[in-house]
């Protein structure tokens, strides 16, 4: 069954509720040792929770000092002469130049939207050189810095007098060459899915103009969503469902239309999961709602990131943040593989290694739609909730007030990266690699 109370499977599979519910269906099968592609060891979960707690104690004076997980963290940078918050610095400068708080919020949302859309996995070979840092940046730190430098230079604005915005006119005209140049891409510095990232930004420009209720009609910008949210406040608060509506409906044409479809509707980051077949001999059927698992990873990454700007700069309380899930990507997921909670079955491991080739550092490789990856991501969503529960229980924290966002930041994503670096110091890659087109991870 997909949903016992929902008459519309398309609407259900595009909901936040479905992400957690469908992942837990897979998790329930794991507790019965009925996963198709991984062995599940529940006894290792406490070890993961202990490691996450250890990192929080190492890096923060208390558990309550952990900031929420979001794109803002990419711009709180540690330098040799201390730490800087680049977003805060910009906001202070804009305020001094006469911008009101709502416009500052619009600008930060503009930045975060374009930054998140081009934040898919960069690959191990790409780096970004920035004058602030003595060493080149890689992966998400490099992607974030490249995005803010392009934002500062007006690469996403059609108004030369106002570089600090991302508007539909500039985004629709955004070229592959602009992205390659801004991200310092070359034959010796390749970026995975570079052209796909540029296409996402062009798609964003189209989406902004197609949704004037959310993004304005005169100068469509992602940041104009704050005006829509202000109009829909109830007693100073807006529901997460309202923000999710903006992200899912307003940005639905951003994503490739070639993914899973149901009743002719492109569902986005939703995939068929063979773990949910009634029998291993049944065909994997992406038109059968009972076999589908949604993730909406980039949409949720947007929500986590935009929520912080909306709350702290827009002054709008968001009800229902707890409905967001942990992000099913290779750092969070890799943590559970590297620490033995999940072990890839031998047959799939062999298949993944054959796909990767016979290099010295070969890691199992799969397409994003592969049942291995779908099962892994579903388990990641469910297991992150379990780690949240264990850490809160171990340290006397209330799960309702100590957010999953703090666990992700403090946290699981960092733990996944650090364990990967210890186990594979030459590449620091995750234990399983995913063929990326730059539009999912």
C-alpha cells in the first residue's frame, strides 16, 4: 500500500509525509532481514550514535551550541586569522546601504537557491581556488564558495546596479560557459555534471516566471517567496506545508522531466524500489505506486537552508520543521555502510565493482536509479531518525526541541565524511559511488 488515507498517489508521493513513511516501510523490512541489497545490523546503531555524540562534544561547547544544518554553514568559514560569517557580513553591509530586513532576506534566499541547485556532488577531481584560503577547496565547500563569488559578481542578476540578486532574466540566459568559468572548470579540473547544473539554473529562470504568485511578476526572484509567506502568515507563523508548496509547485519544472512519472506527472526524486515488490520474480514497475519511494533530497536541502534565512532574517516562525527528514545522500548514507550498520551484499558488491572498473581505488558504482541506491537512500532516511532518537536519549535531550537539523550538522554528515577519510585516505570517497548528472545529489 502507498497510503491508506490518500486518494491521490501523485500528491502523496510528492509530500514530505511520504518520504518518512515510505522509508520506514523499507526499514521495517530491514528489521526482518528482508532487504534485497544490504544486510542490516541493528546492534551497530549505538556505535554510530556514540560517534556522532563524540564529534559534537569535540567541536562544540555544548549540544545546544550546534547550529542547524543548512547552506548558511558553507559560508561560516574558518581561516588562519579566525572565523568569518560571509552571509552575516553581506547582510550588515546591505543594511548599512539602506536595504530593509525583508530585502536582505530576499537576497540571501536568492543566493541559497542557486547555491543549493548547483550543490550536487562535485567528484573527487574538482577544486576551487579562492583568495580567502591558502589551499584549494573541494566538494561542497568549493561549490558553495564558487556560488557566492558568482553571486557577488552579479552572474545571476540582469541589473548591473544590483548584483546581489538572482532574477529570471539573467537565469534564463545563463550559459554553460558562465558556469564553467565561474567554477574554474577545465580539462585538468573536471566538475561532474557541469552542464546539467547550468541547465538547472536556466530551468529555474523559467520556473520563476511561470509562478508569479510565489516569485512576483515584475522582477521574478526566488527571494520573493518571502513576500508570499508573509501574506500567508497566521499569528506570526507560516507552516512548513506552505514552504513545501512553494518548493514543490514553484520549482517542479526545474527538475528533469525524464524521471519517474505517474499518471503522466513527473514526480521528481522518486524511484522504484525492488525491496517493496511482493516477490523477487515480479517486474520492477515504476508505474506501480506501491513500489515507489520518494526522497526529494534537493528540495529538502532547500527547505533546511531557506528556513534559517526565513526565520532569522525574515522574522517568520515556521511551524512543522520536524516534518523534514534527514538527507539521503552519500555522506549520511556512507556513515552507515562504513560503520557496519549496512553491508552491501556480495552479488551487488561484485556488480558495482565491475561497473567501477579495476582501478586500485575501485569503489562499487551504481546509477542513481539502481535498486541498490534506492534501498540505501531509504534506509538512510530511516536510520538518521534512529540516530536522532538515540543521541537525544543518551544526553537527556527532548527530540521535539532538539532538532534533527542539529544532529545532521553536528553530526552525521561530518561523521560520514571523517570516517570515509580514515578508511580511504587517498580519495576520501564514500564506500559506494553514484553516477551523478548533477541534479539529484
